[in-house]
């Protein structure tokens, strides 16, 4: 992964930027030396209009270029029809799906959890590591270092 070869990420959405969609990209942007290209655009409109078929085609086109799909659990619940379509289409294309748990104490939907190849919490490092691992099979081999005085 480099600036010239960013990881292509598709984030699940419901045709609007909900709080989890925005938060996801805030977490991704906060990572140093991580280059990605977002293939999802909740604000996009299709030349064929905003009908269900046109939107499904736009999702499918975005997924064809993607290396991994990220689905926050909150987005799954708020926009279940679109999220389910996106995740099931990604699974049919053999794309890895990263599920991000709820932001707060709530259990994730079992259907989403069953479709996910990786499940992470709301932690920038966990999200970035999962993207690298699932999209490019890169292992970060990072370790936590705790320094303390005696």
C-alpha cells in the first residue's frame, strides 16, 4: 500500500452520511501513513435516477473495484435493506466484509456478524489493521508497548 496504490474501501451506507459513516472515515483519516480510496458515495446520484435498480447498480459497480467492505453495526440497523444488499452482494463477489461493532454497549446483529470475515470495535488501529489484513493480507505485527517508571 502506498499513495500510488491505495487500498480500495467500500463503506456501507444508506444513501446519506449517518453518524457511523462519518465516524468511520474520521477514524480512518486519523491513521498515519495509511492510504485508501473510498469507493462509496452516499451523496451520489445515478444518471438513471434514484430508483432502487439504479442504486443497486451503483453499489454493485463500486463493489467491483473494492478490496474490502466495511459495515458499521449502526448503519446495518438504520439502513437494513441497503446494508443487507451491499453485504450480501460483497459476499457473492468473495469480498471480505469488516463489521464494526456498535459505538456503545449494544449487541451486533447476528446476521451481520455471520457475514463478516472480521469484527472490530471503534478503535482506529483495529479498523486499519483489519482493512490491511482483509484487503491485502498484510499483517501489521504491531505490539503494544507500555512504559512505566519504577
